[in-house]
């Protein structure tokens, strides 16, 4: 908790927002005029930041501080626990200043430079890895949230047609999705959902698990779909099947044009990783880098 408080304090100072934060908390009835003086005294004695001092004095809770900051910066945030319908692994939404989320935010910044920079046509980036449990869905979903929090119109596509899972993270009905769309069994609007808590984020679900996922992904319709949605989104991120399960991931990466390779420390072998990179290069996929996921 102390680490989170320090991060919040740095965030407030960097944006010159301490007085405004106090006014916001006071306007919502969480602080009184006397409380502002107590907080100022605590800051003078301890060197704490405004929000950290308010929490330390017991005047507001950590969640109340986080909610105030999210409103101050128009930054989507939900308190963990309670009756939230979304999966707790969506760290960028429930704990945006956690250490793991800071690493993802740094990755987002690098991708903005290398892949999604201003002035470029919208690009699609596939998230690929050799095996299971290496964090493809986790990274894709949290990056999508982080891009949407910047105001980027973001589309997150579940192209793991063997075991789609993004609908579970966002609590969505998976009756229709990418598999149905590629098979010509539904319209695009039937397969996508805008996330109410994140109005800049749209999810294209995986849909019903088909008997022929590789064939569906190989027909050329996926590239046509990506070309279609480029006109409506700033960022397109695509979750994929583990490369060890077949050629699905490489097919998706080829349609997207770009791929970011994930490896898991202590789990991903060198041979499967180099094999995947080789396959991507042979398919003329541009690599956006290799990320070590801990």
C-alpha cells in the first residue's frame, strides 16, 4: 500500500494537481475545510504528498483517492473486489499504478513510437508466443485498456479460435465472434462489444469454437476484416493461439502485418522461441520486439 501511495503522490506532483485534488475531494464531501489544514500540517511534518497524507490521516480511503484521481484525469479506474463484473487480472483498470502496470505502460509508450505513431495509418499488432501460460491474453487485454485510457479508439480481437478467452475477462456473451464472422454466419456488429467501463475499447470476441480454426484464419477474410476496421480504430491488438498448437498464430500475424513475441521467464524454451521468430520472418511479418513476461 505504501508503494502505491508513493506512486500516486508522484503522479499528483508531476501534474501540479494537489490543490485541485483537494478541491475535488472537498466538493464531493469527502474532506472539510479543517481537513485541508490537517493535511497541509501532515505534509509539512512528514514530507508526504497530498493524497498520501489524506489517506495516512484516515480522512479518505485508498479507493476514494484512486477514484478522485481517475475523475481528475478522466482515467478509467474501478476499485478491486466488490461486485465488479470484469476479471481482476485486468490490472490496468483495477490497479493502474501497480508495478506490473507501470511496465505495461512503458511497453505502450514504446509501441506508440515503433508501431502506432501519429501520422501513420492504423496498424494491427498480433500478440504471439510459443506455448500456453505465457500471458498473451493478459498482455493484450491490459495493453488494450491502457491505449483506450489514452483516448485511442482501440479494438481488441480474440483470434484464439481454439480456446477463446477474452470474453471471460470482460464478461461478454461469446455466442457470436470472430469464428462466426469469418464463416459468414454473422455481421460485424453481432460479434463486437463496446466495454461500458471503457468507452474507447471495443472487443471482437472469439465466438464459437470451430472444427477448422486454421482454415478459417487462412481464407483471406481475416485480412479483409482488419483492413475494414482500420478505418474506425486507432489501435488494433490481436490475441492469438499458442504457436505450439499449430500455424494459427503465424497466419494471424501475417494478416496483421506486425507481431510482438512474448516469452515467459523460466518457462519459454530458447528453441521454441527462435523457431517462432523464424516462422514469422518467413511469413514476412514485421517484428515489434520480444517481451519477457514474468
